[in-house]
């Protein structure tokens, strides 16, 4: 009996040791990043710890670089969100798993996961030599360069999960560059490439990505044919259409001029004759050069046919080095350069000339009206021509009122009448004193004056007041 108990205890101890050995190292969890382990600065990334042992809690830690404060003494159930990401988040991460009933016992660390932060430095440039259109079986050299001194460059092809290709940077013209040979070219190597730059002391902090570079393999399918309507030689400004067709059921046709990779693109249209065709209307012809077209399928956008035979387009007259998409209206109308200059100059000069003529006309009219007003006889004031030193208490001031004919409710000024010489008699009013007086003194002087040249009735006096007001209005209007 005792022997059986001892045997069962040994078996239980062995099984327990084996179980903990699985927890401690054999069945470690797996750490992954979503959507990617390469994270642009300012974005977010989710780190997920997976295990088939049924761990209920996980811990995440960073092995190198600056510690991530959001991970300090933190437990999570399955995943944790990091961000907005900064250069401090770049580095190597691992996770461990455990159970709620034994929170002090942790599994072996997971696989290392490197989080790379991009956008820390400005982007480099990526070029292809001899060009981005590569024949099947040939080689192409991708060159990544920058005016910064990067110790490392990383070449990445979009759509694959493999790690980027690490290249050693070399000093060049005050900056740095690195070259990578790709080939012999097969469809699996075609695609969109980008490159990054990094420095030695911060290997997980990369620059912003370069502009995308499409590497296309050509010569996989039979070549289409290319023709021009009305012909390969056209006058400047004359419409021309290039037609690409083939017996192959291509989905897309692409038109290229002088080896350009990013030419025009149109869907292929099936014809009654059994061909598949696309018409590229170039509009008014201004684009001389050698044209070719390619056929491709939507499922393999970077795998093209052999190029068509070259079609040289000759434009008699001025030509342009740029061309627009056939789906958009052309902005170049084929007008010669000197006509453009003449039209722009006319648009600027003609309105300015009209404005200047209008201002001169207004100025001359105002000046002419002012001169005419000065010549018209108006209100003439005469004073006693005798010397002012003479002591004459009875000095008389006369006001001659003329050429403003007033009627009841209306005053006609000199500028509104004909310029014939006046024939009406003048009316004189004797003012007792030329100096300003109060209204009372003035009325008394009018009542007491017995030396009026012509006696005015009370109605005439009121009319003279209206006349005086009209004179003032005429003067202000002039």
C-alpha cells in the first residue's frame, strides 16, 4: 500500500514538473503587431500576444531604448494599443503569459518583435537604372540617395511581409547613397518599391518613405499594334488620336512616350472584329515624339506585354514637352507663344486704357464746367469806391441782384439758362451798414431807411430773401 502511494506521488510530481516546463519555455506565446510593425510617427499600433495554453493575462515589456511609460506594471488580456507613436516607442518588444490562479508564475518570453517608427527624418529619393521598365530576364539597379548622411538604407517592396533589405550607405557629394541590384527580372520581383534611411545610433528610427517607384516587367505577352488618326504627321493644333489594339484580351492599355513609365492608361474595349482596342485622344497635336503602347491584365498590373512598334508623331509648328490625360480636357490649345503673349498683354492694357480715357474725360469736363461758371455773370457786389479813410457815417453798400429769375416755388440758376446778355433791370437795395449786425438792428435799418433807391414791398422783400438763398445754393453747386 505504501509502495503504491509513493509511486503515485512520483508520477504526480513528474507530471507537474513537465507542465511547468511547458509554461516556462516550451510553449511560449507569440507577439505580433497590427496593422504593421513599421509605424509612421503619430499613428497607432496594436500589439497582440497569442498562446494556445489559455493564458488569461499577459505582460509586455521593451528590451532596449527608452522605456514605454504606458507599459510599466501593466497587465492586459490579449492586446494593447500604443500611440500616438513617437521615436521613444521604437525598439524590441516581448510578452509573457500567465493564469489568474497563479499570477506570479509567467511563461517564457515570446519571440522578439521590433517596432520601427518612420518619419523621424526627411525622405530620401529612389531611382531605377537604366529605367523602371525592365525586360523579362534583365537586371535593374535601384539607387536610394539623400542629402543627409544615413549609415543605412532600407529597401522595401509593398505587399510583402518580408523584412526590408538592409543596405549600407556610402558618402556621396555631401550626402549618402546605396545601390541594390534586382533581377534577373521575373513577375514576382515587379511591384512598388520605397526606401528609408536611418542612422547607426537609432536603428529603429527611420526617415519618411521615399516616393513610390513602380518597377514593371515587360515582354511577357505578345505586342499590340499602334496607329494614328488622321496620320503620324499633323499640323500644330490639329486633333490626333492614337489607337492601340490586339487580338489578346487585355484589360488595360498603356500609352508611353519616349520610354516614360507613367503614361496614359485606358481600359480595353472589345470590338466586333474580335480585337480589343483603346483610343487615346491627344487633342490638338502639340506632342511630338516616339510613342509605344503596352497591354496588361488587372490581376497583374506590373506585368506588361512587349511594347508595340514605335510610332513617331511629327508636329509641324511649335511643340510641347508635356501631355495630359485623354480623360481630361487639354489645357494647351496649340496657340503659338507670341499669340499668347499678345492676348495676355491686350487683356491687361485695354481695360487700363479705357479707365485712363474715362478719368481724363471727367477731368476735362469738370475743368470746362468750372471755367464756364467763372464766365457767367452772377451776383456782383460793389462797394463805395471812395477811399476807406474818409469818415462817412452814411456810407452805402449796394448789392446788384441779377440773372437768377425766381418765381413762386422755383429758382433758376445761371447755369440752367441760355447765355444771352441780360435785359432785365437791376434792383438795388441800400444797406445802411456794411458791417455785420444783429437781426433786430438789421430789421430796424430796413424799416428806417428812407434812402432806398427803389421801394420794395413786403412781398418783394420776401422774394429777395428766397433769391439770396438760391444764390447761395448756386454758389455751393458750382
